[in-house]
C-alpha cells in the first residue's frame, strides 16, 4: 500500500531536486519516493536476529589484520 505525503521545499531546494529527478528520468515525486526508500534502507529485506548477530561478529574483526610489509 502507498501513502501520500506533502513536503514543503524552498524554491532553491525544489529546483535542485527537480534537476536531479529529471536527470534520472523520473518525476520529482517518484524520485523523492525512491530516495526515501533508500534513506531508510527499505529496499532490502530486514535481517533476522541470527543474521544480524552473525554480521556483528564478523564486523568486530574489521581492522584486525596488520599492515606491516611482507618480506
């Protein structure tokens, strides 16, 4: 289901937004909807608790590998 929303923008913001929408071949409303979906990460299915837990464990290892040169 879709729901309407009204947003008031300054003229400058609307013009910039309109140029962006035109560049991707969409209406400003379509572009706004796509941008909001991406902003709130609604374009990907939500991860379940087990998947998120595994991702957290994996990410804890980021940066653990040393950067010393190998001879």
